[in-house]
C-alpha cells in the first residue's frame, strides 16, 4: 500500500511538472490565454472541493473540509467575475485593471476567512445553512461594492498597485500562515500525506500573494510568477482533497470513522485474547426471543430454559461442561449446559430471576466430581431480558484443600482431647494399681492407657521384683 501511494505521488508530481511546462508555453502565445487557463483550473478545483464536501457533509465528523468547501464555492464565483473582468477580456467595457484586481482581493478575503475559520470545526459540528448564508452574504456585499464603485481602489493605471491592495495581500498571507499553524496543531486529525499537501498548498498561496504585491503591470513577469504559485497551490489542494476524497475517502472524508473502526478492531482483538486466555469460564447467553420480566416467575424460568442459548464462550467454559472446545458448546441450550452439573437448571434460574437478573453466586458439582462456582448477570432492555453473561471457575482444588483442612483440624482436636484426659487427676488403687475410669470401673493400667492414647505395652520384670519373686535366681 505504501509503495502504491509513493508511486501515485511520483505520478502526480510528474503531471504537475508537465502542466507547468504547458502553461509556460501558453504564456508565449499570450498572457490572456495563460491567465484564463490558470483561473479556469483554480475555479474548477474550488467548486470540486465544494461539491465533494457538500455531498459528504452528513457523514463528516471533521467539518474542516466543509468550511473550506463552502468558502471555495463563493470565492470561486468571485474568481469567475475576476476572469471575465480581466484586462483584455472586454466583458466589462471600460473597467480597466482595477476591477479585476478588486475582485481578486475580494476572493482572497473569502479564502483567508475560510482557512481561518475551518480549524475551529475540526472537532465541532458546523451549521452548514448558516455557513452558506454567512459566506454568501459576505461575497454578495463585496461583489456589489466592487461593481458599484464602493470597494477601495487596488490598481491605478500608470502607477501600479495601491497601498490597500498590498496591505490586503500581506493581511491575507498572515491569515493563511496562522491557519496553517492552527492546522498543524491539530495534525492528528488528518492523514499525514493530506496534512502535508494542505500545508504546502497554503505556503504556495502565501508565495503567490507575495508575488502579487510586487508587480506593476498585470501582464508582467511577477504577475506570471504569482499565477504559477497559485496554480501549484491548487494542484496540491486538488490532490489533497479531490483526489484523496474520491480515491481514498477513508483517508479524508471518513478518517474518524476509519480510526474508530480500527480502534474497535483492536479492542475486539484484546477482548477475545483476554476471554480466550482466561482460566475462568466465560459465556454469553442470548435469550431469543427475549423474555418479559413482568411475567410470573415460573413462566420466566420456563421461557429462559427453552430460549436461552450459549452464543459465545471460551474454551475454559467448554471444558468445565464436558466439551473439548468452545465450538462444540456454542449454540447449545442453557438448560442442557446446566444439566451437565448436579444442580437443577430450574433452581439456578429461579435464583437468577429472584435476584433481579443481576448476579447470583453459587456452587455446583459436575458429573466428574469437580466443583464449580459461578454467577449470572442479566441485561434487561425495554422491560425484557435479552442476554446474560456467565462466569464460572473450577474450585475443586479449593474444596479438596478445605476438606483436608477440616480433617486435620478434627484429628488435632481429638488428639488434644485425649491429651487433656491423660493430664487430669487419675484415681489409682494403692495396692493393685488399677485405675478407675469415668464409668466407675477399675481397669488395669495397661488397658486404660492403651484405650486413650493408643500406646501398646510389653511386659517384663524389674530387678527388684526378681529379688522378691525369684530369690533362687540371685
């Protein structure tokens, strides 16, 4: 794509160069033909910009182009009068060189106003009817004042340009430079190539105005140079707006839409990566058709069981319910999925309805002995439940760890109880050494301790007893 754009740029540059050479050749034939061709081209571009922007105005988020287009409509109209009034055209007999120069300045004021106002509407909406009325009224007043003789003089035969004309050119140039600075500050709203072409077009427009402050003869070399700069300026405007708007509208007219779509795709990719890689089961249940929430509880449950279907889930959710991957379970009925666990689907949905379709936490045991904990969060629109988001996690290891902990605690409590029993005061016979238990029975020492501590005894005879019982062994 980049290579194609570079090739198109080179082709455009070559075409402009050829056209410039062609205009130079027409100058040899006569200045009037040269001037007429330049003005006709700029008028065509100006009106093309208007028609392009005007017909796309309902879809534009960035109204910069719409302001430029509306201003171009009326400045182009004044340029038509400027072309017809030019010295030698004889459309306005006896007008001389002042009238076309006055019309030229009037058109440039409109251009400068358009470029100055346009950046304001990069992020704002434009009332197109008010803009047309405003630019139309300004253009009408300037045309009436020039034709009526009230517009300040701009050219005096024999002495050249007036101070008003020169000052106007400087004022227009300053306005264009300020508009370019404002445009560059908001450059992120434009495709980089379009931004560069618009900035270059403004600079060539300023160069044209500077040339038009120096000529003394409307057929002179500086006048020719100014028109060549103006031609270059409108070639760039044509490439930036007309060509881009027709060939690559998403780079200009619908750039915000394209950027939003790209951001949406990136967000969707992140969402799918997050859901797909999550260790927790995630699912989206669509209720088709939706279930009114004002129905009786049992009727809502019945309709949810028959209408609820898994429309989206991740592999983790599928594995929790006995499927190999998400594709195997997508489209399944909600009741069939819940029936895979020991919990009854009716009870799950009853708790869901009674909670107000928000979040129901609960545990269930799957057929393979695993324990699952999950929740359901419903989406209600226009009084109907349209979908629900489910979240489940495998808590089998947690349950087993809890059970093992309880077993160990019970054993420890039993051991502590036995230790407490053995550390108490024991009633023992002073003669036979039997011990009286809690029930009043006298038992042998061995039996008592063996029953309460698990200690086994082995029997032998100590040396003192050997002396008493078996003296012959001494």
